[in-house]
């Protein structure tokens, strides 16, 4: 049984496509479609870019925040989990990269504004918003027709 899946990404500046390989053992990595794009290719475009990763403290969000930072991005990690957010910020900084953590619930408009204000204040702007955040409340494991409206509202609100 395979532990990975491939997803086609957006076109890069050279009009090629990037494939994201999701692997249960490696979490994820980028694989260029064409070998000529290796090295200075797609990921090099993140050098100096300011990136907000919502839900960036754990799981795919945490790995994504680290990967953007490893590729030269200035990363703002936004998450409701303060402890995990501070850990990921510390790991990114320990690698010599730039990151800040902002505790925020992105279902609250004012808190989203604070995240953007922090990105602008710390790094001078915003280039990329990676909307990773999502929730899976216990009541969402019901069949669709049995899921309460309040649960749907909360899922969509985030």
C-alpha cells in the first residue's frame, strides 16, 4: 500500500507546475515537474517574502511554516494554541530563519486584522496568506444530514 499522494499545484513563474507530494513518513515535500526547475526554481521565489500561515502551530501548518522559512520566507505563524505556536516559532528561529507567532482565532475578524498588522509591523508587508486553519468538531463526525447547523456554521466560520 502506498503512503503518498501527489497533488498538482499552481503554475510557477516559468509556467511549469509544481507537484506537492504528501507522504505519511515525510509529511510533504515539493517535487518539480521538470528537472530544469530544480535548485533555484520555484521555492527560491519565497526568499524575503512575508508569509502568514494560519493554523501554523501544528501538523501540516507547522511543517508548512517551517518549509516556507527554510526557503527564505519571513513567517508569521497564526494559531490559537499558544504553547505549540511558541514552539514552532522557536524551531524556525533555531534554524536561523525569521518567524513570529501571533495567538489568534481566525474566525474573529479583529484577530485576523491583528495578525496582518503584526506581519506588516515585523516584516514590512504581506506577500502570501496560506490559509491552513481548519476544525473538526466531534459533532462533525455524524452523517452530513445529522450534523447540526451550528456545527456547520462553526466549520465554515473558521
